[in-house]
C-alpha cells in the first residue's frame, strides 16, 4: 500500500471512511459485517480509519473501539466533534455546537467509545457559525495540550476559515467532499492546504456511489438514505447525470480499471497531499477501492476525464439549501 503524509502520521494513500457502517445510507449493515469490513481493511493495508461522534449517534465509534482496540498501534484513528447527537424529548437529533464546553464533552465521549486514551486526528466536524472559529479551535488546542488529541483538522471549511484556524493552532488536515463531480475544493481550499502543509482528506470520493456505476434507479433508495435530499439524486437531475456514465466507463476500460478505481486514481493523481477515504459495507468493494493505488493515469486520459465530469456537466447542487447553509465551503 502506498503511503501519504498527514501531519506527523504516515498513512495509507487510501483510507477507510467508516460512516456508512452505521449511518446515512439507509439501514446499516450488521455489527458482524461492519467488523468484517474493518478487519479486511487492516489486512489489505489501510491504516487511516475515519469516524465521528455523529455517525450512528456514537454507534460507529463504539464499533471501531471494539474492533480496532487490539490493533490501535497499527492505525491512525481520526474522529470529529462539534456536531453530534443530542437527546431531546422526541428523540436524538443532530446538533452543531462549536462551543468549547461542547467540544470538550464530545471528545471525552469519543475517547470512551473508541476505547483509547488519545485520538490521533480530531476534526471540527462543522464550523458552528455562532462561535468564532478561533474559539472552537482554541478549545481543540487545549485537548492537544492535555494529551487527549494528537493533531487537529477541520471539515467543510473555506480557505479563509482554514487560515484563521491555522493561526490559532496548526491544522494538519481538511476534510471535504471531493470527486470528479464535486470540484469545489479546487476554488481555494486545496491550494490553501498545500500552502500551510496540511493534507486534504477527500470524503465521498466516488460521488456517493455514482462513480461506482452502482446506482441506476434512485427510486430504490431507502427512505432514510441521505441522498434522497440531495438535488443531484433527484430523479430528473439523476437521469441527466446517468448519461455521463457510458463515456466514463469507457475511460475506465481504457485505463484498465473499474469505474470506482478510476475515480480514486484520479484523486491520487491530482496532488500528493490528497488522501481519499471511500466508504463501503462490502469487503469486495473495499478491496476494489484499495486497489486503485495500482492504477496509473496518463495526462491525455486525465484531461478527457475532467472535461467529461465537472461542475458544469453535472446536474443539480450537491446539497439542499439547508445543508449548504451549514457548511463553509466555497461554491461554484
């Protein structure tokens, strides 16, 4: 497995995003299946495992803690706070809270669920715009000084917010959606990461399944699948986007790889500070994803790929208006 750098950590060039083992895409797999995926990732050479307090309202961290505790020294463990499940009278709901006391509480809860004394990479999951970024990052820096966190990251922030945060405490990673069909990172934050020496951790690198050639009928999505609220997956937009797949699959055949591997290889080709973290519930898909490290792309193919799928050729926004208001990323 190729290696890339995140701060002081040398990690596998492709990590594992663990969210969908517990969260987001309808009914999650069984705990036993989640364990199989995690252990297969270890066996295949993945060393970066990414979770969050939000995922499954703690269930994902609990799963990782149970399965990965015996292998803790072999991995770089990343989690996120500042957005978590909060119990209300009518159930648990997602709450963005960047106040120092909330961040401290989220971290303590995560440490307990992960069964570890320290989290290697701790992200602010969302910038709570009611709290100055400097205040939230200041609280996170206290966690570093206390030995509970080794390094800090941010998720879904703009270049200007990243620079403000970095002035308070070194930021070693920014995690944001990035794939052929979500190119917002190219506006500014990708270059800002390079300037300050931070890694760019790309989530949803296979476009939430679209670039795997795995989803052809959005009406089959589970009622609780988060893609149902995303404009790109609305039936009319998705029908238009499906027209991109035949020429895309032809490029994958030319590259000698699967569609999913082409999406990941493109990210690895873009810059050496990019680390994709695809997620899956399938061991076979996991092994396919990690095999993207072996795919070489020539300049001609990359140029044709980028001309085919980009923000001008994809129909629909990536987030609904409400979700877009919760992030701080630059938008085309």
